[in-house]
C-alpha cells in the first residue's frame, strides 16, 4: 500500500441520513455526517493519535443556526460559489434532503458581506449564491435572497452575481423587481421543475402546479427580457403513465428551456415514494429519459439559435483549448471565440462578443472591439 498510514473518512449525506448503515462500513476510519463539518480536522488528528475508529454523527435539531464555514479562495475557478443557505422544509416524497441536511437555515448576512469582500479581494469577479433551497434564504431573519444579492453588488470588484438552483414557489414579484434593480445580476434562473404534469407534481408533494410554474416564467420574462431558464426534470416517477409523461414533455417544450438536466427516478429508502405502488420498470424509464432528453435538446438548439446576432458580455475562463477562448454570457450560455494567439489568455476578463453562429450546445462569436 502506498499510503498505509492514511486516514479514510466517510462523510456527507449518506451517513447523516443512514447512520446505522454507515457505521457498519469498517473500511472507513472516520464516519461523520453533514453537521459539524468544521470539526472534521480535529477528528482526523484524534484518529491519527492512536488509530482508533471514530463514528461522529450528530442529529439535526430544528431551529439550529447555519454552520459558519466560509471560503474566500477559489484559485482554479473564475467564479466563486458562496453557500448561504442549507437544509429544506419541503419534504418532497422522493427526497432525503430534510433528513440528510436538516431544516432550512441561513448564513447571517453580515457573514455573507465579509465573505464576499474577501473573495473580491482575491480577484474574483463573479459570485454564485448557492443553497439547498436558496429561495428560502433569510426568512428566519426577515430578509431574502435579493438582500444577499444586493450585498454582493455593493462589494467593490464584483461584476457579476448569479443564483443557484431555485424553488419556484418562493419567487415573489417584489424579490424579482429588487433583483432587476441590481446591475450585476445575471438573469439565468434555474427553476427546479421535476415534472410538467400536475398529477405527478401532487404525488411528488411539490408545492406548485404546472400553470403556476408557467405564470412565474412569464412574469420573469416580463421583468428580465434577456433571461434564460434551466431546470431539472425527472422521468419514471411511481405511477407516471405514458399520458403523464407526454404532458410533462409537452410542458418542457412550452417553456423553452435553455438547458434541462433529465434524470430517471431512483428509489431512496426512507422516502414516501419508495413505498408507493406503481413503480415504473427501468426499461420504461430509459425510453422516457431518451425522449425527454431529445425534447430538451430541441429546446436548447432553438434557444441558442435565437441568440445569433446579439452582443453579450462574456466572462472568459481558463484556456483548455488551443483553438478557442471560451467563457459564459450572463444567461450562462457557453460562448467561444477563435484563439488567434495560443500564448494569449483572456481568463477573468469580461469582453463584449457578437454572436455569429450556434451549435447544439454553445455559440460562436467575435469580440466587438478587442484586437487580440
């Protein structure tokens, strides 16, 4: 063995949600959950001291605060990901997150302010605010996600602010209007859909109907004319019929998503969906996944083609090709421009690009003014 003295730690959602099962995995020296993560280095030191096995999984308690772990360095990334919310109170019938991550809780906004300032001081221009249920951010303190975005916008050096995955039911018009007033805000909305069929949404214990989701996208489009929508869609949920699936696929086309993550339903022990009758056979899930993926691909190609002729600001990333510089527009479209000089890097620069053509997954353009 190359590292015979290494300490192996198993941590994360699985041991938190299934502590008794995880404790039986004797190949790991340390078993820890998703709580008290800042204590993991101390557990490693304790294990190294006398090589004894440690199982340390603390249950979540309702009302406990956000664990104040911050990160100010993202050396390998152009953008910085800042987690400001954890946990979920929704209890969707297929999901283990409330058991694995606890209830909703938010990072205090003054801690967010200091963390963003440190990130900006390290040269990052784009912030991505993330969370398990991000749209619920700040409700225990009387503020919301738009307040966190405003804090980012007030930090010198931050030129872009982006949001992670969002639950549709918490996106109020007031919040959207306040986001629209932030010049650095990138209007890409990852609104988790899961299904476009109301019958399936009810079985999933989602808190909205397909029509309510559609009306939200229309409201967002009115406020943000250049916005894009991305989402997650599940196929093969228990009792989903061919008609239910067809309704969901038609809804995906109706919205016209810029990108869709399509995945097959998989059973999770301890959830209500795991015990439901009418589990869909795997071969049927696969066929539906193929069909939904094709529908999503059509939407993406159509969306990308609609961008041709537009001029957009692009934040360029680290070069990984000798042919192209590549970066992302505010709507999170991947943009490529020819790399005329292999020695020249555009990393971490924001440049206006005229989009000249599109493919099935990205767009190609030329700088509006830059000579390179």
